[in-house]
C-alpha cells in the first residue's frame, strides 16, 4: 500500500480507497512490478498461504530474502492476526515511522504509486464516497481489490461526470451491488473507459446520463464513426508545434487516452490536439442535438 493509506490517515476531508475502514483493504498496486493484467483473485488459495507466511516470517525474510524479483513480494502479507487486511508489512506506519521498503529494491516506486481509481475517489466528497463504497459492502480484501469482482473499481475509471450523474440519479434509493451491475454494467461490458470516458462525460454534460443509458449501442456507433473520420486528419495534418507525449499536454487524462487508444496518437503538438478536440466537440454537439 502507498502514501498515507497504511496509516488510515485522511487527505483533508477525504477518506482512502485503499483502506475504507470496514475490515478490508486494497492491495491491487502491490507488488509494483506485477503483471498489470493480474487480479487479486488469481490463485487465491496460494495467495492466502503466501500472505500468512510473509507475516509470520517477516523478520527472517528481511535478513535472507533481499531484493524482490518476479511478481511476488515477501513484504506483502496479512496486516492483522484475523487475516482481513492485506498490505505492506514494510511500510513506515507499521514500523514506528521507519521505512523498510528499501530492502525490496522498490522503495521509491512503492512510495510513489497511487492508482487512478484512488485519485478519482479522493475527488469525491464524503457523501458520494459512502454511496460508492456501499457497492463493495461485505467484500473481503481479495474481492475488494479485484478489478474483475468489484464494480466500484470498474466504474471509478469513468471519471467525475459519469460518477456524479449516477449519484444524482440514484442517491435517493441507492441500488444494491447486483442492481448497480445490472443497470450500469454496460459501462464495462459494452464500452471501454479508455476510449469512451471523455466522450461520455461531454455528452452527459450536455444531455444527461440517459443519453447513453437509453442506447449504449448508439453511443458506441457514434464513437466508431467519429474515430474513423478523425483517422484521416491524424495522418494528413501533423501540426506545427513541438510533439510531446499526449498525456503531458494540458488536456484531461480521459482525452489523452482517447487519442492514444482510439487514434493511435501517442505524441502530438498542442495545436494538433486542440484541432482534434474541437472537431470531437462539434460532433458531440451534433450527437446530443440529434
């Protein structure tokens, strides 16, 4: 676990997605060299045995194990005797302020890692955080950390416009986890946040969530047609300003993902990206007024 998550501290008035304080924790980012496609529910029985042994043998592991390699870390284990919380046994919050993570060779990476889900969650106010955390009620740490099993982790990457729209629609009668999945599962079953989050947010700002809920397929067809038309402009009009990785430009993260994964545009100048953004916004206006 990273940053202040291990201490159960808060950043201002915001609580931590890593430790929601109801008997579970998220260890998705541990170890920092794991396969990004790996899931916390993979090889579950083996993980439980390993985390139990890592907690029991921590002192010996510190002396003998040395730097980690591969996809496991001897510093990752159960944090409590009840084996409910999973996290970093080397974190300074567990060692009287002493940071022992340098023993793995990845201290700086561990200390600086914070997933985008946690960043987005921190931008929600406490009422909205409570609403979304309810989707994971009753989950253990393994299911809570899972990007396959936890709908909270599936909906967070869609960003504030989508999260806010769902909250305003459902706040008076919060849905159960299964109702939420049945109602909003199309966001991850049919759509792809890397391609669709920015466009969905812009449409929601203009026409509300129903514009997408009523016909996800129509939205998907709109995105496909739009990207197909823009592909030609990407090839024909390179732009004149210096090219930079698009995620370093002053544009929303969701837009940079759309450029990278939708248009295969990983580097571009600000003028070129600005031109593409204006073209997409014009098409969004047409879509919402149709």
